[in-house]
C-alpha cells in the first residue's frame, strides 16, 4: 500500500545503531598512543633509578629492559598495529582491539 513515496517502509539494514570505526588512527590517537608508551618507559626508568640509589635491583625490571624496546626504538607498525593470527596479513590496527588504551604489546612473534 505504501510502497512508493515519502511513506515507504525503511530498510531493516539501515536502521539501528551505526558503529562508525575509521579504518586508520587519527593523528591525535597516534599522539596519545605515543604518550602512553612514553609514560610506561618513564615509570620503568624512575623505578630503576630509585632502586639503584638504594643499591637494589628487581629481576622483573631487568627482564623488561632486555625484552621490551622503548618507544623511540619501536617501528611505526609496532606502535600502531598488533599481531592477530585471524587477520589476512596477520596485523590489525590497534584501535580495533577492545580496551586498546590499556593493552601494552610491544613485541610480536618473530617475522611479524
């Protein structure tokens, strides 16, 4: 009855909540990601210097320094993408990850 004109029924696919997730990070998101990585680096260095003044060391901090690169040593693809074995080229943009502002993954499997 109302098939044509302004009173036609809306398409089911165009209704509901529309999730808009851009396919790349904005420059502001990249800036904040770099600042988060730098904040972690500064906490580690502060702990190391304060423990060194007391003549103590923690094996977890030493292991972190040996295994994890600092923010300035990371490549851009390691800062802004994450390894995912389910994705076609094994890399997924970091903002596609749930709770990506809390996750800190700096090392990936060898070759990726």
